[in-house]
């Protein structure tokens, strides 16, 4: 499983791969990055809560760079004046092919940690805007 997030203490970005569970200290402040890891997470990387912040909900989404997706859209729109809309069709097809090809990533609503390359990600619920709003109000 690949993990990426910001350290809650020193705010430095952390990214590493875990093959088996181990307490992982931050490279800068040396504090544990998984203080809320449950026994289920330690044994099989199953998510019943976020091991990083302890939030009860984690969602799954496509692991696609959003900036690249928006750039493709603007390129298609910009070229549509010269191609009479055919570029929008091409961008739609490219987007659909990329959608089918990329994997999924688990994300925490509260701390926005990302969990990649884990078979447990497929069992997570998809993004829920109501839960997202709830966790955004907790942050404030």
C-alpha cells in the first residue's frame, strides 16, 4: 500500500510504501504518522477509520490528476473554434479511455490522506458531498 499525506505536526508532505504495518515516523519531526491505526488496519490494511487522523469515513475516487483533466478540457474548448467541435469529441474519447485505465485511490474526508495500491480501496464508499461538508465544518 502506498500512503501520501501531510504530517499533522510539522506539515511536511510524506509519501512512502508499506508492505507490512509498522509505526512510521515523520522524517522531519519524528512523530508517528499512524497514531490512530486500528488492529484491523495493522493486520490487513482494512479501513474502518483513517489511521492518520482517526476520521470515521474514507472514500474512493479515480486516481487521476485533476489539473491534467481540466487542461484537456480547456484544450478541447480552445481548439473547438478551429475544428468545429470535433476536438471536444476527441477530448471526450481521451477522457473516457483514461477513466477506464486509471485505478482508484482511497482518500480521507478530514485529513485528505491518500491510500493507493491496496485491495481494500475497492470496498470503500464513493465520495459523498454531505459527509465532505460535515468534515469541512469540523476543520473550522
